[in-house]
């Protein structure tokens, strides 16, 4: 009879120890990546795990060790509604996850300020934090701070705006180039054959999500709608007051504008301007993120369509991914795929 004959259909750590011919303490050290085990022994234990098809009950192991996942979200400090919706989802999930031994901390740093983001990351204590989700610009200082976190054993995911895959562990958000392409296709169809100029409102061209949306937008407009001329991006810094100030200057200098692509936040300033200038009611407008404000603008006919991503899905996905990386478990890519949602006046959800 082989030494595997007495193994049940659900292998246990005792089975691993017997097959690898090591102690239970050694199996525990290998499973938890603790030091002090020779490589040859680690290889024996891992081979036994693979041969047996052992799947670790992470929840039970964490409960036995009294482990709590400590996760940190770092978001830009702005008044825009999309950031607020992320915070509300984080707050709602915080109470729920207490039962799953998960603690979430939400931090705010100055928007579009890479040094502030870097300082916040550099102040994180590796002994107290398991994973970090960041929503911010990509610069050398930010990349260096991410590298320091990962070197200390902290997993890092980028949220909404991606960081190069060589820097972070995972990206949570829509494909922003595809989102820009979608906006161009919608706006091009809405304006029809009429020639004219398209104004693009953005937050900052230093923000990767804003830059990628513009790249995708330009690609489709130049390919499918050559009769449209896309103007240089108007950087509103996600500041409604600044957007409201910039719009009359831009529109006065380009009277043949027939459409606006609002690719970032700051929609409050756009809506206020439209309210005060009914002469622009014929403009075709595509915006991002379904918020109370964009719902209202869709309902009033000021916006023609809104491209959105589900804030709750973003937050839940970030938590699942950070926990999986912390436990060295595989990620369900299909579950973590964030969809590009398109909303018109006619298909807005009830809440």
C-alpha cells in the first residue's frame, strides 16, 4: 500500500506532512512563508501540496492565528461626487467586513499632487498594513513609493487610474482607452454629419486615466468622424469653479463647437455654465461617472450619455484582490473585470 492510500478526498496539513516526511511545524512555516526552512525542504512540501491538490482554508487559518487584514485606500482630496461615492462604498463595506476580520482605512491626499501621494505611502507602517489601493497620478516619486511598499511585503493595487504593470500588483478599473473610444463613438453618432469642433474637458494630462481617455477618443474621431475637429484639452483640475471660469473663454474663441466630451470630474461647473447659458442647449455632451449630478443632467437633457464604472464593484474588487495577494491565492479575473457602463436618460437605474 502506498503512503498516499489513507489520504481522504480532502487533503489536510497532516497529509502534507506525511507525504513530504516533515513535521507539522515545518508545513506551517512553509504555508505561511516563514523563514528558517531549507529550500530543499520547501520544495518537498510544495511538491506534496501540488501532488495532493491541497487547497488551504485561508479563513480558518486566519481565524486560528487571530489575523486581521489591514487595508488602506488613498484617494484624492476633492469635492467631486465620484470620489464621494467611492468613500460611501468604503464606509458601507467597512462594517460588513468586520465579520471577515478585515479593517479598512480611508486616507485623502491633495488631488494631482504626486509628492503628497508619495508621502502618504511612505508613512505606511509595513508591520501594520497588508495592502494599499491608490488613486492618483503616475510619476517617478509615486512609482518609487510603490516599490518600497511592495519590497516591504505590502500589496499595492491602482484604482481607477492605472500604474504600469511592472510597478503595481493589480489594476482595478475600466480600460480607459476603451472608455475614450466609446465616448468618441457615441458623440460622433449624436452629432451626425454636421461638421464642427469638439471641446474636451479633462482634469489633468498628468493623470493616466484622463490621458488614456483622450488617446482613445482621438483615435476613433480621426478614424470614423474626420469631419470633426477635436480641440486641445481644457484642464479643469476636477475643480467645478475653474471649469465654469474656463468654459466661456474656450467657447467664445470657438463658436463652431458642437459637442463636449467631459472626460473627468468637474461636471458641476459644466452644468452650472449650461444652466446660465441656454444658448448652448444644442451641444451634444458625453460625460463620465453616474452620480446624482450627472443623473440630473441626463434627466434634463443637458448630457446625452454618461460612461460609468460601478463604485461598489471597484471597492469590493480592490478588497478581494488585496486579500488574495496577501494570502498568495489566485485572483478570479472574470469577477474583477470592471465593466464600461453606458447610461442614457432612458436607462438610468432607479438609485
